[in-house]
C-alpha cells in the first residue's frame, strides 16, 4: 500500500496510507501524541515502581517512534528495557531514513540509535544500547503466540478500530492479558466504548484518562489482583 510522509502540527513526521485513508499518528502532532499516550500514561506509570528490567510489548512498530521515545527514557532514567515489537508490514528504508524524529527528540547519538533500531535483524533480541534491547517480529497480534506472564507494559498502537476491527477484539485482548504480568499496564490512544468493554471482559481494570491534543480521552488498563 502506498505510504507518504506528512508533517503533523508539532512539526514531526507521520505516514499517510492512501489505501486505508489513515495516518499512523494524530495530525495534531505525532511526537506529542506518542509522548502523551505511551510515555506519560504508560512508561512513567510503571517507572514509579519499576522492575529491574521492564518488558514492553508494542503492537505496531511502524515508524519506531514509540520505541525511540522509550529508548530516550531508558537512557535518562537508567532503567533497562527489553522491547518486543510486532509489525507485519514494515515501512521501507527509503521512508524511515527520512523520518525527522532524531532531529526532534534529544538523545546523544540519536541518529545512530534510530538507524540501529530500524536496521537491526528481525526475529531476535538485538542490543541497541547497553540498557535497551529490541526484538522486532514480522508476525501480527492475531496469529502470534505470546508467553504467559511476560510483559510489564503494553503499547497497543494498531490502526484505529474502524480501519482494523479484527485487532481490537476480545480474543486479542485476552491473549495480551495472559501475556502480561500481574500489575502490568496497557495503554492505547483509543477511547471507544466497545474497546473499553472488550478490555474489561478480558480482565483489565480500565480507566478513561485525558487524551493528547485533539482527543478528549484515551484508555489505560491494569492487570491487577482484583481485576
Ligand atoms: C497506527 S500505526 C502506528 C505505528 C507505530 N507505533 C508508530 O508510532 O509509527 C499501526 C501499525 O500497526 C501495524 N499493524 C498492522 N497490522 C498489524 C497486526 N496484525 N499486528 C501488529 N501490528 C499491525 C501497521 O503496519 C502499522 O505500522
């Protein structure tokens, strides 16, 4: 499917997919949205009581923006992260080479780290930084098998429920719930009622919290003792 770089309101790039009439991020700002939804509402929630190594699962690696922002946090906070990212439709090198994130997100040797994140082998853990390893997998969330009690944090960043309804289902959320550790945190930009109810049916304790610019709310789920 044809992909085209666009500039969002905060000056950061995103990708427009013509065939789906869908953008990878909010037009109000890709970096702004990723920081708000995944770093502030997700990563920082967990790092209040961080385990030695935080295991993260991302649904939809895409531009690598969430991984790059997480790497920045990891370096700033001295936490260790193992990051598993699912992506059945990787973007081409000619596109990711142009993404302006290394210029916008302050990180020593950011260009080099962003290149490594995209250029590394798929299907196995690769060290990007001494405190950050990534395993990118070409499998999609519906068909992939996940180990039980493995992840502390899940970034659910699939295309919107209207565009990819098959990814926002109870069986998918049940699979993710099982793969998460007790106390694990799940975040997504969607605030749809049907998504919230499916997450609750899967076992999550779900709250609606303020969304990024242009979106009133988003969802956060916790796998708790009493959930
Ligand atoms: C909204 S975009 C976000 C991507 C990424 N997190 C970013 O910040 O660029 C959704 C991503 O999910 C990927 N995707 C599509 N089908 C998927 C599936 N079955 N499992 C996991 N990811 C999928 C798409 O290719 C796309 O990269």
